[in-house]
C-alpha cells in the first residue's frame, strides 16, 4: 500500500509547519531498515503532523498507511507504528464531541478529529489482533486501543479479560486493568461487567497484589461511591506487598542510609552544548526528566491521587507510605506527587515536607536534586526542611569541594544548586556561598541571579556582583545568557541604591539597541528605588516620549516614584490611558491617588465599557471570554478606589467581585484592593469567607502558587476578623468613618 502514497495530494493539506508534502517521505522512512532513519521519521511526523497531539487532515490521510505498516510482519518497528496509531486515535476520540468545531492550519473549519475517530472505530477489530501479537511490544502498544476504539462492549470486555490471563508482565497487566476502566467510562453498557470484574480482582486473595491494587484504583475511579475508610489502608497494604519488606531495624530516620545502596539507574546527563544558553539547555533537560517514570506502579498511583482528589488526609497517608518505600524508584516518583499535593491543597503538610527532606541523600544526587527542587517550589512551606537543606549544602561543600555549585559532575551540581535555591527561598544566608560561587565564576549564574533577591541581608556582597554582570550584558543580543530584566529584578529586591548607576546605564544601552522588552523592566527596577534614584532622572524623563508605549508608561511611573510631582505625570497619564489594556498606566493612576482626579472620567469609561462587554458575553453564552477581561475590571476598579475613595465604593466592590467570579487568578489583586478599602469592603465579606474556607489553593498560574495562596489566606483572615462585626452601612449610603486599610485597623486594636 505504501506505493499508493503518491495518489494523494499531500501538498493541498497542511500540518503544524506548512504544507504536508513531506509526510509521504516520513511514512516511507518509518519502514526503513535503518534504525536512525526510522527514529527521525517518527520524530518528524509527530512534531509536524501530530504536533502536541493535534490531528490534521494529513494525519487522517496517513492512518490507512500506518495500519498497513502495522499489519505487515516485515515492518521493522511495528510496536512504534501501533503506538503512533493509538496516540492519534486517543486524541481524536477525546476531541470528537457533538457540535465541536476545530480550525485547521489554513484557518478553515476542520473535521479531522471526527474523521480520525470514525476511521479508528471502523478499524477497532484490528486492535484485538495486535493485542494477541507474538511481539510483546506490539501487544503492549495495542492494549489501550481495546478500550478506546471497540464499540462492542461485550467484545471489548472479553478481549481485556483474555489479555489479563495471557500477559505475565507487570506493566502490561496494569495497563489491561487501566484500559478496562477507560472502557467502562466510555461505554455505559460496559460499566456493570467492568465493575464486577474489578470487585473480583480487588477482593481476590489469590490475585497478584499489583493487579489487586490496580483493580481497587480503577473501581474507585469508575465508582467514586466505592471509596470508603478502608480504601486507602487497603491500597497501602497492597503497595507494601508489591515492594520488599524493610528490615525490622530500619526506621524512618534510616531512609538516608538505605537510599544510596539502590540509586536510580537513569543515565547521567552529559554537559550541555556551550553554545546553548544555560537556561535554554536546563529547560529542555527539565522537560525530559518530567517524562520519566521509574516504578511500574507510578502511573497507577498518579491515577489514584487524581481519583482521591480533595481527600487530602487519605492522599497524605498514601504519600507517606510512598516516600518511605524501601524501593528507590517508588520513593523518587512520589516526590513530584507530594509536591503536587502541597502546592494544590491547603492543610498541614509538615510531615510530607520532612519526608521530602529525608530524600536529600548525600550519595544519590539524582534523587536529591528532585527532592530539593520540590522543596524549592514550596516557598515558606519548606520551613521544616530548612536545617536538612542547610546540612546537605554544607556536606557538599566540605566533602566534595567548596565550590560544589560548579562541580564537574552534572547530577551532583544540579542537586547542590537546587538545594541552595531552596535554602535561598527561605531567606537563609547559608545559601550565600553557593550564590557567590555562581556569580564569581559564571557557572549557571542565571540560576543564582533569580535567587539572589531572596537575601536582602546579603545585599552588600550580592549587589556589586550583580552590577558587574549587568554591565557585561551585550544588549545587542536579544537573548543573552543572563538577562538584564532578571538582574534588574534581583537588584530591586535587594534594594541597595548602589545599583542605580548600573541600572541607568542598562536603560540607556537597551534604548540604544531598541530592546524595549529590556528597557521596560529595568525602568521598573529604577522606580523601586524612589527618590534614591534621583540621579537617573535625566535618563528617565526623555523616555516618557519614547516610541514604545510600554517604555513610555514605565518611564512615567519612574518619574512619579522619583519626584512625586503629579503635575508632571498626570498629563502623561491622560495620553497613556488611550491605549487599550494599559494596566501599568491604570496602576500608576491609582498610586498617584487623589491628584490623578483628572483621569477619573477615562477610568470610569474603561470600566463601564468592559462591564457592558462582559454582560454581552454572558448573554451570548460566551462568558469564557470574560476570564481575560477580568483583569481590566480589577486594575480599573482598584485605581478608582485609590483616587476617589468612598464615592466609588459600591462600583468598585461590584467590579472586583465580578472579576473574581470570572477569573480566580485575580484573587490576590482583588483582595489587596479590598484590604485598602477597610470597612467599605464589607459587602464582599461572604465571598472572602468562602475563599478562606476553600481547601484548594487559589488558581494563580502566573506566579508562585504557594506564596500567592498564603498571601490570599493572610488577607482573608485579616478582613474576616475586622469586617464581620462591623455594623451595616447607613441607609443613605454614608459610612460612619473614613475607610481605612484593614491592616491599620488591626494594628490599632492590638
């Protein structure tokens, strides 16, 4: 059939990177006897014709040829072909929804997903044959297809039960049970026989523990009512049977001594290409690591955590068992699951944090790096691990070399760096030697720059080094190894005015090379120094007329922070607010406060227009569009309050609550304004109480989730404590006293 490739007009179709005329070559090369040619063909096809899971008309046109290769015994790598078919089919079936509309590469509506799903279902019987193939890899690749593409429930259930009896590999047997769960959720007619089968397996004393655990998880996944107080303890008991039993003399505190004797066998990473910026190489390495699975039960346990969802106590008990497991692979894979629980759900996570700290094993850098990175993502919640982190860093510096940050061993270097970064996140000065090594040697200095701002107490040592790096930046390059914005941000956090001349020079260099994306954040850093940056005025003031609106806005804000002369800045604002969604200009108006009264009409206009647009979206059943628009409401309402105060209170509270309803990511900004409003925020009290009571952390995707949620909780507690006992506002709308910041009221009461 491969000879029929030329009968299709591939050039008339497209993929992620242009016309699909190269697809026939990739399909031919998939059957090449040369393994490298095949590998490149699969990679090229997946990155273009199946880009990030997308299905294009050319992808659908490829399916008959892929099936022909899978059917031919002479195909060198049939398992990879079957796996590709299943991946394409899974995406198609998942997105084949009634009334769904997909847009193709040409901008026109596409039926590719529906067409691919129909073709896959039409070839469903083929997967029964693949699942019985003599090649174990082909069987493994085909099993998922039995749950995805067979529409005859009795046939599918029978095929899966047959496969469990025939397979003897752990991975394949677990996949069979998982696929039965997929089938039960997809076909209602398969649910009862699937549930009955799960019951038989989960409760079968003679059944292998791994299969029993898989059946228990899939039963819970398909029938949430089956989860009770015995579910997790039973799962833990089965997990213990799957892994070796620890020796009686081993205790929790001996995990460290147990770990080095069984390190992970993943390959050690090679040093990155010196021509590739460090942060780019690190990003790709991180992506590759995140795709690794070390224990056969990992996928099963990930599913179990998804099923348990908000049952934080149950999940914590399960994770404590995973992190204490005598199996190194199970412990390693539990690290990211623990991080996910702590960063997503509120609660008492001290025990999990301590168990993560126990994964800092001096002779197992691979596991230690993962544990340190997880702890670094927890912010202040990593406090129980502080001393363990410090001891780990100190041991590296004394046992290996003082400049362990720059160790020639990639895994040891990564582990040490991640531990230093986690320690710096806690503001611990014991991270300083590592950061200084990075800044002095240039080894992975970009990592140290991002962490330096957490140690303002060490500004005297850090500022000169950051200034030197900033002076060395080549502003003619768009992506330097260490970016000016990162350096400027760190210098602003350190707050040492000795950085002002270097920041001023950086602004001039960025403008000279028209690097507006650099000039803007450096101007913001200068503004953070306020009047202490007066020497930069001659450089900053002319930029209020720059060609780039973001730079003009940042320059106007810097002039305000340095001089505090509203008569110079408010006229600039009137023009800046003409640009749509200029949130920085709106924020500047709020910071200026009552002297910015001349721009109130424009702010009211922005708010009214956005409110009207959101109302239209809701009427047209397109409220999803209001997610992005919510930020306009938050910024504008906040500025209205900061300028006009009580007279705008009702309008401001209404806008803030609507924004919060449409986009939970606005919570921290909404609450910051409500906090400034004092008693005028009382109408928002029910929503504030709801936010405080929710167990899930806020949905702030664009900043540190933990730090953001901790701030949300702090403000909510303060607001609830001081708003719930206040009297209702007077009937005529007047308030008895001028509204004040709730934090100020709290300090007076204390």
